[in-house]
């Protein structure tokens, strides 16, 4: 086990979520599934209790803790993309699998976990500062999924 692991609380679908992430993102895998040795508040002996997995190289553990706590945008995975095809692929996988769109490159998967599908060109534009960053930022504020061509056009003015 890693020294530092992100723990994500799920109602009851940690394994399904982890398998979806492993199928969707490179450098991702389900590395362990642990069953409860006894009954617990949101489940029974033998139910999946925790799932170890990685998302784009980041170590995570999913805990089937029940409905007590919900996800919020206060936590999100940010996935950097190199081109529109990659951006579209991840966005469509999340939104098309029961998730929903938000704004400025954010979406939520069907389990309520937030994702930022962020083209590198957007981050480069914001890092450039000045008028270029302002134009790219203003363009981004009008988007749901990030349109790389529109960000590049905004960068150029």
C-alpha cells in the first residue's frame, strides 16, 4: 500500500466505479477488492468493503460506506489532455456513462465524483498571463466541455 492514498467514499458501488476508471483512463487499474469480514452499518459480511485502484497513476481506495456522505466539487480529478480527440474521449466516457456536464471543463460521473477534463493548451494559456490568459479564460467561461480550437483562437486574439 502507498504511504498516501486518496480515499473516496461511495454508497455501494466502489468496485463498479474503480473498474470504469480503469477501463477509461491509461495507467489505471483495479489492484484489490476486499470483502467485509462481518456486518457493518451499510452492508453485510461478504459485501465489497474497499477497492484499491489507480486513476492515471494516482493511488486510490474506494470505501463502500453507505449513503451518509455525498461527493461534492470540493474534490475532483483533473485529467490533462493533449488534443480534442482525447478531451472528447474522456468527456464522452464520463458523461455518456450516466454522468452529467457542468461548466468550464468539469463533469460528474454517475457516482457523483467530479472530473476536470483539462486540455494542456488551456493551462498553458492561463499560465501565459496578461491579455492572452484573459482571452482564454473568458472563452473557457462560456464552455462546458473545453473546445481547444476556440481556446487557441482566443489566445491569438
